[in-house]
C-alpha cells in the first residue's frame, strides 16, 4: 500500500500556520533568497537546508556532483523496482509451469487408475463369461 499526499504549492496561504509542513512547502515554493532567509529564521531544519542549498548553488562542481548523486539514486531505485518486477514475473511464470506440470501428473495418475479399474473390470467380466461357458 502506498499513501500519497499532494500539496498544491500555489494555494499556500500567506500566513504561517506554525507547522513544519508549511515551512517546508514555503521552502520548496520560494522564489527569492529573501523568502528563503525568512523561512530559515522560523525553522532550524529548514535553515540547514537553506545553507546547503546556497552552498551547492554557489559551487558549480558541488551542484553538478549533487545532481549526479541524485540521478544515480533515482536510477538505482528504478533498477531495483525493475528487478523486483522482473523477479515477480519470472516467479509467476515458474509457478504456473510447475502448477501445470503437477496438474498433468495428477491427471495421468487419475487416468492410469481409471484404465487399471477398467482393465480389472474387463478381466472380471472375461472370467465370468468363461465360467458361464463351462
């Protein structure tokens, strides 16, 4: 199960409601350095994020490395999800194949039993006819 929350940043009220979510939403939606600084004053965690953002933005190499790390992380997640999906698909196919084979084996056993029963019935009737003919 996945629980998904959607925030419409364009509908954020101007007045802070005192929640951490509001501060983070304003951080994400900030359009100027002044807005970032105002938000940073209200929440120490957001202040750490603002400092890191300014630091990464100032250094082209650091920003490039951060973007590459993020891309690598997303790629790893995608490949992990793909691997799980492929594994599940293979497992389903193997399970289906094993189920079919087991079903066929059981069906053969049933038919062998039916044939054996019919052979026994034929033999019994043959003996009855032989005895009746004597």
